[in-house]
């Protein structure tokens, strides 16, 4: 269920958002902000994965990627894709 949030912006940022909407890529301020949040969420997720990858490499522990590992990975990715589709995310 959508929630309302009020934000304050300097005039130049407000004008920038209005230009983006007039340009046709976004239909509303809300759509523009939602896309920015989605992109930031994706960036944060990527940063987390990179940290985990680095920690794993630096730990010196071997990664055992057997058939079960890859099957579990495939299921997790499919579940994540399905969740994004059901939430209306474009990416």
C-alpha cells in the first residue's frame, strides 16, 4: 500500500525533476523518486554482494560449488526475480 512522504528540495532540484517529467521518461514526481530509490536499492545490494565476495576471498576458505549449491542458487535467483515482478519493479 503506497504511503505519502513529504520532502523538501532546493529550487534547482525541483526544476530538474520537472524537466525530467516533461521529457517524457517519467509520468510523475513519484515515479521519478521511486526509480531513484530502486536504483539505490540495487546499488546497495551490489555493494553488499561485493563485500561478501571480498570477505569470502580474503577468508582463504574454499568455495564448494557442487550441483546442490548451483541448484539452490538457481532457486534463490528465481524467487528474487518472481518477487520483483510481483512488486511491479522494472528491473
